[in-house]
C-alpha cells in the first residue's frame, strides 16, 4: 500500500490538489493491487473554527505524524513521507 500511494504522489501534485486519486492497480512490482486511501470529508468553512481546529486539524496532524507509527504497529501501511508533507501543508500545519 505504501508503494502504491507513493506512486500516486506525482499525479496528486499535478492533477489532484484535493487528494482525490485512485491507487488501485498501481504500477510497480511492490505495489499491492487492491489498495485505496481512506477518505475524510471536512468543512471548508466550519462555523466554529476553534472547535474545528482542536477536533479535526489537531487529530489529522496526529494521524499524519505520530499516528503513522501506531498504524505500523497495528499492521497497517504507513503513508509515504512526501504525501504526508503535502497533506500537512494542505492542512496548514506543516509549520505549527
């Protein structure tokens, strides 16, 4: 799954700034053919910005950083670091 996701990074950078990309049947010998991202919908303009920051942004920051280590311990694939950095930047947390 990590290799399949890594293969999608160039496509996401050029064609899918909202991260809508398929990694099913990704090219490469190490890419698992039945792979997918987990989707998460968030409000673009939440009514309670402070609650949104605490609940969603901080949670997602954890998922993309420390949560990756937990995922590996549980047998899940980690996201490629390039993709994590792109997502953190999109969340506006890469410098927090």
